[in-house]
C-alpha cells in the first residue's frame, strides 16, 4: 500500500480494501459499522450491506485474522472493553467493592473486594483511597449506563492471569495517550526483535539495556493511557530513573519520535539526569 | 484566495481539540471535545438510551450572553443528529463541546452571529473527529451574503456582511443533505436558490454526476472546497500520528 486510506465518518469502505479471506467471517474493529441498506446510487445491486466508518481514521486490515479496523486519533478517550488491562485508582471502598477511577469524569468502575489472587474474607488486600491496581475489565454490563466491573484474578482458575495483576505498590504513574498505551502493550506482547518492525518502538528495549546496571525497572501499561513505572532496585537513583523513563515515554508519545530519534533521546535524557555517563 | 487554517489535537488534556482560523472574517476559534463524560446532577434531563450533546461558547473578552446561548442551540440541534449517541460507552453520557473565540473582532450584543457560525461549526467538527466521537457523517458549511445590489458574495468579509441585505449560513452533510439553513435579512426564494447553489459549490465543489462510493471520494479530494479542506486536515494529522506505522509498511 503506497499511502494508506483515510476514512471520515460516513465514508464507505471500498470493497477492494477488504481482506478476501473466505474461510472465517469478517470481524469489524472499532470505528466501523455495518449498514444493511445499499446506497441508492450503488450500481451493483448484489451487495446488500455496506461498511461505513463512524470515526476518522486509517483503514487497516489483517488478512490472517480477517479483520478490518480504523486507527483513529491516538489521544481519544478510553472506553472500557472486556479483557483490556487497565491501571485503576481506588476512589473509595464499600462493603463488597472497591470503587475505582479508570478515566476522569466517568462513573466509577467496580472491583470486588475478593477478586484478588488468593483473597478470602480474612486475607483480602486492604486498599485505601489513591492506591493503584492493575486489573482486567471483566464485564462492561448490558444496556445504557451499566457499570463496568474489573477483576484482578481469573475467575476460572483463581490465579492472577496474565501475571502481575493486583495492587501496584511503590512506583509512579505517568499519563500517555491511549494510542501510545495500545502500542506499548502490543510491543511488549510480541518478542523484542519483532516489536521494532511492528510498532517502531525501541524506547523500552533501549531503556532496559541502559538501566540494566542500575537493577532494571518494572513497568505496567494500562489501556486507559496510564503507565506505572517502578525502579525500586536502583537504590539511591530510583526516583531519578523513574522520572527519566516516564519522560522518555511521554516525549516519544507527544513528539512521535522514530526509532533512531528514540535512541538518541534516551541517551540524552539519561545523560542529563546523570544516570549513565 | 487564502484558505482557512486549522490544526488538530492542540490540547493534551482534552479528548479531542482543534483550532480553526477563517481568513476572510478573521475569527480564530479553539474547540475542545470531551466524550463520553458523566454529566453531574442531570440524571433526569438525560435521555435514557442516547448521549446528550452540550455546546458551550466562550467569547474572548466577555461572558457568554443571549447571542451565545442562541448559537449554542443551533449547533447542538445540528450535532445531535450526527453524533451516534447509542454507540458503546455513550448512552446516558455527555458529549461536551467547548468553543472559545480566541481571535478576531468581538461580536457586540445584538450583532449578527451568522458570520461566526461557519467557523464554530468547522471547529466543532474537527474537534469531534479528533476526539474519535462516532458520527454518522461529516459536514461542511459556508457563509454567503447578498449585497444591496443583489450580488452574491461568497465568503464575505465582516464589512461586506454588515452592508449586506441578507446573510445566509448553510451546512451540507458529506452525503449531500442540507443540514442547516440560517438566514437573516430580506430576500426572496429565487435569491435563496442561487445562494444555496453558491454555498453548495463552496462546500462540496461543482455538482458531479453521482458516482459509486470510492470514485466519488477521489473526485471530492480537491482542496478548494470546505469539505476537501476538512479531509485534508484530518489526513495530514493522521499521517503524522501514524508515521511509525506507515513508514514500516
């Protein structure tokens, strides 16, 4: 594809851009909807359905998984979707639930007091206002205005799957755009050599290499545009390293730096903060 | 003629934002969109199955008054029809659009608001697009004045608009519907018909014979029209945001 196709709301997806995989049904990603009326001007009367965009975005298709979706602006608001990993902040606690903030100015999401790994009435974590949890969206409810429910445990196995779900202690949270958060998650789920070619993100592997001598760092990425970073192994320079990593991620996000610029920027920041010579 | 200028996602804390400058009237508007958000204390006023659209206009040098309320109403009614308020996450939530007039002459109480309306509408469209609010279609608007000697002036300046015998603001959807028609002054139907044709040409270009989906889209791509301008702005911004993806392909 020379230049990718940009659709505005109301534009129809041209049929020649759809993956021609007939083995399994076509899946629609966000930003697209199926309209069952053929457009009145359409000349071919066989197609009874059209795919129309509802947001502005770049059309992307995945032939292998037979999906079409729109890549919209990266700084949009996060809307909870089942199975997304998010970083939520406890607002208050009630008898059965922790009420958590996922995005600003939206209703609180519910996190069961007992939906943690190995939690029972006596061993449940005592989270207080302002504490952070890494959680998975369990359900988004049915119908309008339904409550979002989170969980830190897989209800089927009783384990925190995927690993790392649960309260986040120490560290610091940085805000990034939702698009950047999705990119970071995708890059971390594929192997490191692949991620370079897929998402053009080398900032994390570069930081990992440079900060190895300090004891490395822990990172948790929430789809709601939050990144939690902890460098408690780094001893005295823990705070400095945390800030440096956060600044690197935020700048890469804001300025849209390419791979070589990312490497240069990481080196510059670490030198400025006197973390590496 | 100098075209309008616009940029997207200027504000980092808003979900979507855009700024728009109209060269002929000189107005500069900064718009932000937050959606979907909880509207506090309005549970009774919300529609049970749909999103509520709220529009706020802030003049640069004074508090909002009657004129602003009036224009807010016009914009809200129009956008409510275009925003898909039943998409996931939107029912019973609010779509809050804030438009600040940051540059250009002030509109005194009692002055016509029609000169400002196209800029406000374009800013809200760009901000809604940048906030990825689901919409059924886009639109474009134009301001047309008819002078005392019955000459049609497209994109009039403020002086021309003040001297005109009638002023018209028309908005067309990307599918060709007439979405909005606000007129003031004395005019007859024949004049309005010519005004409508003129505005249509400004928004969507010269009438092409209707063609099938993607061919029509490429034909619209010419940048002289208001619709082409919106498309170009969005495309440029998306190409920049996704440069990392496009370069690797």
